[in-house]
C-alpha cells in the first residue's frame, strides 16, 4: 500500500508516515522479519501469545 503525501518531506519523515499508516498485521509481520529467534524462543512466544488470547477471550465472554 502506498500513500501520496500532499507535500514533499524528508525521506525519514516519509518513512515514518508510511509505517504509521500500515495496518497492524503488515507492521507486525515486517517487524518479525527483522528478528532472529531460536525455535525454542519462538515456541515460548507463541505459547504465551495463545495463553493471552485465550484469557482475553474468556474475560470478554464474561462481560457479555
């Protein structure tokens, strides 16, 4: 996805604006590509993320 700014900004500013406007999944995917985790670290991260998601879903269901 590309955005056209109304005026010309320095490249750093343009990069900040482009990244600010990215959807969350794309931004996270881009960040994850820059990381170098071991398989064990990735598994721990994934396990923790699943636990957090399940906890949030449970809490949300309690409020409905």
